[in-house]
C-alpha cells in the first residue's frame, strides 16, 4: 500500500480505534519530544538552505553585472592610460557606465587589510576603473584587445574567478541544508519506529486479547498508526512554531550584508516551514505502519 492509500485508510479509521493504544506513557512523550525537536532543527535547516540560495543569487547577480579595469603603468603614464581606457569603455556597447575610483575610494578598499594609515602616494597602487554593464553585456575578448591597443597597462577583470567559487560554495551549503532535512526525516522515522515497537511490545497481552475477540491485525495496526501519527503531528507543529519564532527573533541583515544575520525566511518562504508538520506526520504514518505490521507478524 502506498503513502496516499495509507493516509486515506487512516482518515477513514473509526475515531474509537485509537483507544486501543494507551494514551500516556514514555512512548507518547518520546514521540512528541522527538517530533518537536526534529521539526525545530528542520526549520533551521530549511532556513539555511533558502538563505544560501538567496546568497548565491545575489552574489551571481551583483558580480555578473560589474567588472574592474586595473591600470598598472609607470607613474607618468597612469593618468593618460586611465583616460584612454575610459574613452574605450565609453564607446563599448553593453557598458552602462564606467568611472575611475579616486584615492579615497581606493584607500577604503585597502583599509580592511592594511589599516587606515596606508600611504598610497608612496606605493605603486594601480588605478581602478569600475565598469557596470547593461542589457546583454559586452564582448569581453574584444574589449581586452581594444584596451591592449589603447592602454597597454590596462587589465580587464570580469570577476569570473571571484564569482564562480563563491556561488559554488553557496550551492554546496544549500545542498548541505537539504541533506540535513533528509537526515532529520530519517532520524525521526527511526525514533518513531522504536517508540512504536516498544508500545506494541508493552501491549502484547492487550493485542492477544483483541485477537481472541476477533480483531484483525489491520484494525490493531491502524490503532497504533493513528495514535502515533497524531502525536508526531502535534509534536512537529509545536517544534515548527518554536523554530519559526526563533528565526523571527534573529537579527536582520544590515547594510554590511552579513550572512548569519540574513539567515531566515523572506516573503512567501515563511509558508515553507508549515509543510514540516505534515511531512513529519507522513513519516510517522509510514514508519509506524511498517513497524506495526512487522511486530504483529512476530507476535503469536
């Protein structure tokens, strides 16, 4: 029987069938606690996966639309080659604008590594030109040839070597988040299976009596499946709400764009965690069903 058929069978089951399973005990607490804890962790794994996806998209969009031209030339030729490179850039289709960074901007770029007192005047620091592309972009090979002819000291950096590893790292983080969700689902199934088997073993005498009065194994299995599925659903709902509240209380991403402060949900992504209790219930249903029929088959 597939998952959909099992769910339909569970929904059609008489509500009184759940009374076969004792309403309290350590298996009930274990199921609720495990489902809640795993759902709480699943919220953070889902937030990590979605946040890294947004990060990869942002890095790709920002770095793909910008480039830098670096002018390295003798001191007397730097300004002339800078102006020549700017003229080439202004006449290149696909470039929206270009501008040479002043000394204050270059100082700000180097300050995180060398401190605020770096004497740029005494160092052979190349001039930098910021390039912003538009539309379909520009011909990079053709631009490099033109710059080589007009400004021999100009080097075009389209940020490919920076963008690719950053996006690759973000994509791997996203895969790790998805892998964590799968491991959480597997751990939930394992724990609920153990709890269901313990409950069945503890109620072996009750099961034998039910068989004596004519109860079929399907009826008994449905009793355990229904009770454990509802416990998992309740625990996962509580864990999901706690996780969403914890995510909502995290600091928001500021102007500096820190990654950890951007961990969370945005817009319609807040609806995704609501699927976790449903998925936890399905995992519990399938795991309990398998455990129940296996254990019933072993009881004589």
